[in-house]
């Protein structure tokens, strides 16, 4: 493949997208990056970010080396951000809103498809796109013989429905927090169509790869490349975990039963004064009595800047992430990089990163009994946490983001 031939499409650019962009750049195969808003030194978005109330544009800041490669398609995304500020909820309503997240993804996808379809001078070797934002560009790519790289950051939707429908039946009082089952048939068909057109599929965990078992057709080989760990903290743990002292537990994530928050509250209720729980995350529903009741018993912080979340992780004894369905779970790598071991489930990247009982602990998703047993054992043997913390740090050191970038380029070159 000639240099700089791959186009990457993503409307926002989260941590793993940025790592992928850097990988393509370092591998000398990045041709273009299409996104909705990109803040660079001196451009209009940086100037807007200095206006009072518009500092959020800084969240879309990218490294300067990407500036020559970046094409911005901003109109709809600017409209969406304005609609959110003005609380014009109908405009941003899931799927149906003209400025919904789905509309932003599809608008960018169509723009890239038109660009590729109308381009006669440009040589494109591949398109790297993400779930819900690949259909139109992939159609044109297949017609023109362009390679299609598909990134599935979360588990496959049919498996998700299997798992979460069971939760809605087991925890009816938490139904309003499980919003992942509201996608229309048209959107679900679009997800399948994207998968069908993929020449290569990349996922970040074995769990995501396994979730594709329910896909009703043939798929190309799925490559599992776990994300990297953030920079490892140099701060030593200042808190000594003593026997018969409450464990400081932390949960970070969306407050929904998809994340297993009901199981966490149940386990903590059983453990009583053996633990102290801090919860960081926004409510996924404002009319869930069970959620409101649970939060009233513990320290709840709706939102924190990312550096402060890392500090809170460092100050905690354990991060508890009892998720039922996650393609990865970045909080796992973040916490381990801060020297705080994680108690999580097999339904995320936990098994890819954690050796059960050594650098963290694993249990079956949805099992309050197993979670309670692990936390009880750790309360009785707090020295196990200190030992696991050292192993967690070592695990984080062994897999920086550079490792992810290297493995991704190797897989792309193989295909």
C-alpha cells in the first residue's frame, strides 16, 4: 500500500480514535481525517473556545500534526451543540431529531461517500470507519475496490439485546435506565449492513469479538487489539489499607443497569459499614426511584474533569466496574494506571487485562453473590489489594498506547 492512503471517519474523536489517527500517521498511511469539529491553533474553533460558555470546543482539540490531514464538516454538529444549549430536545431526539447524534454520524458518512465518489484524481487505499458511521462510504468503497476497515468499539447489538432484555426482566425497577434497547429496526439493519461490507473488523476485547457470534451471516477475520493504558502515575499510594477498616470503593460510569449499578448497590448494602462507596457519573434516567434511593445512601458526584477522576481513582482502594455489556471499559485501564486494582466482570475487556486474583478480580456479570464474596474476602485480607495494586501498575506499564498503535499498523499491513 502506498503512503497516506487511508481515510479515517469519526465525528468527534475520542481517545481510541486519536490513537488510531496517530498510528496511521506514524505508519505513513494516513491520507485524510474527516470529522465534524477540530480545534487547532489559530483556527475558528480555537477562537470560539475562548468565548465564555464555549470552552467545550477545546474537547475537540487535536495534535497540530493532524491539521494538514483534517477536513471539517461542521454545520450539523454546530447546530446540535446549539440545540442542546437551548434545550431544543426534539431537534436532538434519538434517531428522529434532525440534529441527533445519529444525524451527525450519517451526515459525515454521506459527505465522505460523495467526496470519494466524485474524486477522480485522489488515490484512496482504504476507509477506516466506525459503527453507525460507515454505511454510505463503504458502499462507494466497495464499488471502487477500496479496502474497508471497520472498528466496532462496543459489542454486537443482537448479543446486547439478549443480555439487557434479561436484565429488564430481572430488574424491572431499573428498566428506565436501560436505554440501549431503543434503536429502530432501520438503525439495526444499518449496523448489519456495515458489518457485511467490512473487509477487516477491529475490536478492543475478546468479549466484543465473542458477541459477534450472533451475527446471522459470514464475517471476515476479527482482530482483537486492546486499547493502551494511560501514562502510569508516579505518585505512591499514601493510604495504608488496614484490616477492619472500611474499603474505599469507587464506581465511574453511566448510572444504568447496563453498567451493573443495581448489583453494586445490592452488594454494598450487604457489606454495610465494611465499605464506603463513591459514585461518579450522570443519571441515565431521572425517574428511576431505585437509582435515586441508591445514590442517596452514598457519595455521589455527577461529573468531574478527567484529571480529577484520575486523582480520585488513585485515592481509592478499589474501582468496582460491574458492567453487563461493554466493548472495553476505559475506566479499567485508567484505574490500573493509577495503581488502583479493579473488580469487574467478564463482559468487557477485564479478561484481556486482568489475571484474576493477581492484578484485579473478575466475576460473572449480574452476580451480586460473586461480587459480594470478592469484596468480603478483600475486606478480610486487605493486604491482597496492596499486592494487586503493584501488579496493576506493572500491567499498565507493559501496555502503553504505543503498543496499541504498533499492533494496529501490523494488522492493517497484513490485510
